[in-house]
C-alpha cells in the first residue's frame, strides 16, 4: 500500500464469524494488514450488522462485544474485543452528518457486532485503538451510502480510519456449507468480476447503479446490507477515489472475501 498523507479507507469482507479464529487466506491477510496502514487514532466501522435509520453513531465509552450469531462453537461466544469507544468523536461525526443534511444521532448503548470485532481482532489484536460503529440502512441505496461516506471524508485528514465491513458476494442460501474450498459458481464470478472491473475503472455511475446493472446482482446480494458498507468506504475516500485491491479469496463456493483500499 503506497504512502500517503491521508488515511486510506477500507472495505473488508468479514465472512463467517469463524474468521475470528480460523486459519484462512482471509485471516492471514487481515493479520498482515496493520503494518501496511498508518496507525489510526480511531477506527470508524460501517457494519452490515448495524442497521438503523436515521444514521446512528455508536458513542459508548466501552462498547460491549456483541455475539450476534448462532450455531457456532462455544469458543466464539467467549471472545471479547475490549477496545475503547470514542464518545467525543461519535458526537463530532453525528454533527458532521447533520451539517451535510443527513439525519443522524449519537447512540450511547451500541456495542461492537461481529462485523466490527471479527476483522478488527485480526488486524488490531491488542484492542487498544478506539472504535466507533456506524449504522447502514438496508432500505436505502448505494448512492445514499456513498453520500454518507462523503460526509465523513474529512476524517482521513484527522488520522481516523473509515472501514466498511460487509461481504463482496453474500448469499447464505447458496453456500456449499459442507465444502469450504468449493469452487466459486459462475453466477458469483460474473457479479464479482463486474464489480472488480467497475472499481478498477473508477466507474462510479455504474457502481452506484449496481443493483440494476451488475449481472446476477440480486442473487449475489438477495439482501443489500453486506454491500452497502463498500459505498460508505468509497465515498469517504473523496470524489475520485483510487482503488487498490488488497485481497481476494472465497469460501463455501460463493462467499467472496474481497478487500479494497480507497485512496
């Protein structure tokens, strides 16, 4: 990742909660990521698993670790990610969003869902960087979330890392749960390749209209919450972001775990 005076923004696919503990290409990528980044003074994470409208900004001083999943090993439920929050930053972000015409408020009781703590546990295992969770709205579109990210673009100049945590292809009903290394099906490859090409080309017009233009869009994302964080991260990088592919892998067939930096 190239040096820059500005903090990059990131889109991370957080996959299964088992990413927190299992050895995998995606897990090894996350563990090697921190040295490639400027050390942030705080991390703001727009997570697929924090849904709200209007926008909520987590303002807990010590956010709880939320185990918002079931049917996984007991060891996962014992994991804690005791990172501090940053109430003052959360309040500042809410004010920034309101100033940009986006309804928002600080939410003092929000913990860290697994879309937040699973990747952060691999990237920043010491849990010593303040974390502020940010909601997405599954009833709103990509353009709305891009605008949300744009309203946060100034955070890059202040040492704050903005992360969108979701999934590049996310259809749980089509996964081959019995075969972790199952090949990616053609429909998932068609969608992922289209998105990768549009990101590489900087084609914001097509990306913001992905639900109509991308092949197999609704099969790749029967519900949209796991792709929306990508547009928050993209918008937070400014008007003409440069895209850097950080990682590409998949599990259980179609669970694409791409990750990108935006500069």
